[in-house]
C-alpha cells in the first residue's frame, strides 16, 4: 500500500515540475469539537476532536491561461483526544492521530481536442454510486454530443497508511471495516453520457469492484465481485415548465433492481408555484462478500409530492407529503405472513430573505412508522459589518415516540447559536455553541470551532 | 395558536411591505418584460437605477441604428465596458440628434425633462448658454453596477449575431431594463449549444484560476435555479441532489470541489444544515424508519457499529474484553432491553412470527440491523447445521435456491455462501 502511494505521489510531483505562471491555491480548514455523551450504561464519553484539512492545488501548469494541466490534493488529519489508546486498538474506526489522503490527482484537459485524463487518487460519482480509487480516468469527447468515461484503479479502503477513516462511499458497506476487509479492490468502469445538449442529460454507467484472483471455495481461483452495477439516468426539459427525470440501477451481484427513481417537476406555474412529484424504489445492497445480501429484504417504495410558492427571490413556502410502502413478506420459515405496511409523512416550511444579509426560516415534518416523530426547526441569521460578521441561530424540537421501545419516547430540545467572522475571501472563523436537553441528558453542551483559510499564491 | 397567527401576520406584513417598496422603485417608462420564462439574475446583473424617460421604440421607428447611441457595442470585448451613454459624454451622443438649446420646442424635443422626467433645472448664475451642466443640482443619475458575466460584444457582432438575438425586440420597448432586455441563460444557450458556440459554464460566467465559477457576490451566493436541469438549490435539494450529481458530476464540479462533497459524505463533521440539534439522541427514530439517505454519509459497518459498541448500544464483547468496560448495557438491565418482546420467535415450534419479529424488521430495514450487528450475530443462528455448526434457521426468501439471486450471488462471490455453507451447495 505504502509503496503504491509513494510511487503515485512521486509521479505527480514529477509531472508538476516547475512551470511558468502557476496559480497555486491553498485551503486550510480546522475543525474542533468538544462535548460529552452519556452511554447506555451511564458512562461519560468525551469528544475532543480535531480535524485539520489541507488542500493544495496548482492550476495552469502550462502557463498559457487555458488551465489544461493541473494538480489537486486534499488531505485530512484527525485526532480525538477523548479516546484512549486501548479503545482505539479495540475499535480501529476510532483510531486517533490518523492522516488521510483524500484526493491527489493530476488532470490534463483537452488533449488533442478530444481527451481528458485524470491520474491519481480521485473521487468518482456516477449513476451507479460513489467510489474513490487510485487510478486513471479517461474522458473522450466525441464532438457529437456524446462523451465516454473509462476508468480503472484500486479502491481506496478505510485502513492502510493513507486510507480514509470514517468513510462511507469510499468503500463498499457490508463487511466489517479494517482487518476483515483487507483485500485489494480493483475498480473498473465506463460510462456513456450526453454533453452539449441543453435539454437532455443522460448517462449510462457500468462499474465493477472485484478482488484479485483468490482461492475459491468452489475450487481454483477467482476474482470475487464485490460490486457490479449497470445504471442509467435521464433528465429532459420537455418544456420550461415541465421537467422529467428517471434513473435505475441493476445490481448484478444480487440480481436486483437496487434503485429506481422517476420524477416530474413543474416549475414556475404563474411564475411562482413549483410542483414536484417523485417515486423512489430502493433495495439495499451490500458488498458482494457480505451475508447481508442473502436475507429477504423488501424494497422501499416512496411517493413524494411537494408544492412550493415563491414570492419573488426573497421568500418561499413549501408543503409536501409522502407515502411509503413496505412489504412484510413470507420467508422460508414463515410462508404465511404477507402484508403491506404503510408509513406516511407531512412536511412544510418556508424562508424569507431580509435585506441582503438577513434570513429566517422554519421547517417542520411529521413522520409515522415505528411510532410518530415530529420535528420543528426554526432558524435565522443576520450579517453585520458588510456581511463580514454573521450571527445565526437554530432551534430544534423533536417529539418522538417509538411504539416498541419505551426509552425511545420523549421530547428533545436543542438550541444553537453561531457567530462567524470573515476576512475578505481569505479567512472565516466560526464559533458554534449548541445546547441540548433531553430525558437522558438534562443539559448537554457542545462547542465547535472552525477556521477556514483559502488563498491564492 | 395565537403565536402562530401572530407570526403569520408578521410574515404577511413583511411580504406586503416588500411588494410596496418594489413597486415604488419602478420607472413608469420601463416596459414590463414580455414573454420571458424567468428574469435575469440580480446577482449577475446587480440592481440598476435608470431614472429616465426614454423610448427605444421611437428611436428604432426613426431607423436610428443601435450603434448610433451605443457606439462601442460592436467593438467592446469586455462586459466591464460602458456601452450605455451616461453622464456628460453620454449626452454628447444624444446631441447628434437632440438640440438641447432648442429645448422642448426642438424636433426632436430636447429639453432636460424630455429624458430626465420631472426634472426642472436650477441654473447657476451666469451660466454659459451652451453649458447645460451648470446646474445647482443634477438630475438623478443612472446607476449601472458592473455585471458579472463575461461578454465579448465584438465576437458576437463579428459572428453576425444581431443585437435583438440577445436583447430582444426593442422596437416594443421604451426604457430598456435588466428585466425586459438583458439576456437570461436560456437566451445564451439558444446558440451556445456546444457546437455553434461553446456551452461550458465558464464561457459566460466569471471564474477563478481553477476554472470554477465565482459564486460569491455582494448580493449573495449564485446558485442554479433549475431552469435546465433538476439542479435548483431549493428546500428539496438536499434530498434530491444525488440524482443530479450521479447524472453528471462534472457539472457540479463547475462550482464545487471534491472537498465540498466529502465534507458531508465522509461523515466526520456534523453538517449543521443536515441534522437538527440533539441529533445523537434522536437519530434512532429516523434510522429505524429506514432512511436510505443515512448510508450516503455513514458506513453502517464502521461508523455506526463502532460508535454503538463504544456507547454500549450494540453488542461489543470484543470491545468490552479489550477495554474492560461493561458489555451490552441494554441486556444487563441498566436501561431496559433494546429489542421488544417477540423479537426472536420460537420458529422451531412452527409458531407464526409476530409483528415485532426481527425477521420483518430486517426485511424492512436491514441497514438498521447492520448499524449495530456484524455478520457474526446473524451467523450464530442462521448458519447451516450441516457442516456449518449453526442452528440452521433458514434466513433466505422462499424458493431462494431456485432464484436468479442465488445463482448470481454464488457465481460472483461464493465466499459469502461459504460463511454458512461448507461446502458451498449448488443453487437448485
């Protein structure tokens, strides 16, 4: 792992050797968090976390103003002073003092007027899912409103010297992290997509993540497939007042339709009303080696409606509702039970812009399912001193009632007050205080501090 | 209820005052926008003030060419160029036709109030006859802040693009305003389709050296409005952005860095815009309901399981052994039992499962199971008795052995099968 990364870093550094008129961008974000939690056994857990982000990027390496060649990197260092070494050993996810290389790639654009190339550690998002891998992505622009992506590399895992801790999308879910999941993940994929079409946006993507050749319980050696999906998405602007969108993903490992969505959006009726209607079908899938795949899982079916009224650019209100259907179906031990469970919810809210820097809003939603939950959030803020000093607040109330668990019932209150100070576009300092109250902890106080720096050299 | 009504009244009053204030600023000679799907952005084209009485329609009817007044319109290469006749130099353009000395009686009428409506000049004592600016107080000035669009008028003119292609039919317009005659993105994209003209965002929008769009302006943040894609950054955006990003992540990259995505999607720092206050306590009620969006940022088998082990919510014998802490407070009775009665049915006796049976809960939301349990918990009971060493309680759906799912799981990753079945059996 280390040698691979060292090789990649060296290659990128060589590729970014001195060149004229470089645009160097530096970002440094520091996040500090301090609070305490009460565990179910009454113990106090300390949270004293520090996250340091550092981004370095060099643009326009060729110095011709076209930015055809550039290098981007993003690093993070995490420390949790509330975790003992013993705990960190017992739960690797909690390890402190960990350096993560999140992004480091060299990108060349418009090679021969038809090709983009990105090499290094990169985040890739397409219709199949997220992935982060060390490898190469080639993008071909055919000039006929069609582009093609082809990529391959090694999946970035949680563990390892330069792995990314606390990740979700960066590694497939299913197996326990770290020690149980050390095999290399080989990522290969391709997608075909539209480009340069104002009213049509489509992508057809395929991706496979697999292990190298390993011994198989079926005999011989095989590449275990951890993930393989074919997914397509399409959006069309039929009229300025009618947009249709749809997507679907087929999971080859589990042979299920893992995700499907259809949405109709009617914006700007009488210049002020939007209507959005969506259906979402979702079946959870896991890494191919996980036994969570073999259980009987019923897909989620959501139908969601939202109506929004906009009063100019400065105010809007929305109302929405959804219905969710689950099948409670038979399994091998119980071939009898078969029922449809219906959950539903309502939501509403709005916001008003007050002058150039003030804003207030309210969001509320009610959901059924395992009991009822009502959440109400009021928020607002105002910028002073030419918007360099911003004062903001948020109040939350959650009324929750879980039918089958007595302890999950009650009312929760929370208040947050934050202040930020911006020094031109160079730096921003935040201090956020959160005060919560609930049945388990009568008073819980949290403090967050952020320092964001961003400048060009 | 009284508080709610009072709040609604306050909101209504604010909206009404806003409407009145907007109406008061309107120029009666500003022609209302016609047949526009939407209006130009006030961020890209900051608020203007054009306190004039002017008639584009009359000028065009007289066959006055656009460049006669907008002299640099076909040679300008930057949007920072002032193409509208303003101030004294601008009035010099007017004098090509307007005889200021002739006043209202001239043809065409040329009094101050001809254009500066309701303006009565108070001349300074001893002014010269041709010094029209020797007044005690000048009429209200035009305010035309710099816009934030890249615009090369020359390139467009050289390509033969008529003024009306971007600014509309001004023969029906009196005072041209942002609302009635500045182009919107739809106008640009009629030609900027990627073939006739470039269609990248940076073609028209101001950018940083990185090529990403500048989005912070004095009046606020520039954000998509959803005119061309499902990209309106509105109250529903948090829930639906995945579809748009999945369709075209490079479109998002026009404004956002990878860090912007990872800030939320690595689940390290609580994003205040996502979770309400007191989230740690209330999140189980959301997670239990099956919110698939949890897994967009949190990996159940690491983020959820490990924190649940540490906080005593999940089974954690390995963690307890190594740290010397009490195991599984829920089951030791400290706070009661986590799972409800009927969670594990007596399937050996053939009794039907109750609604609280964990099988149904797993069907409905297996991610909730995976947020506290590793596979080993399931295996303890569901492992095959034959050579597997488990209790042999079959977790598969009916007719699983005959299903395509069985074959594809076995063919693609048989080590999953080998977790419970040794040797791995054939699918039927």
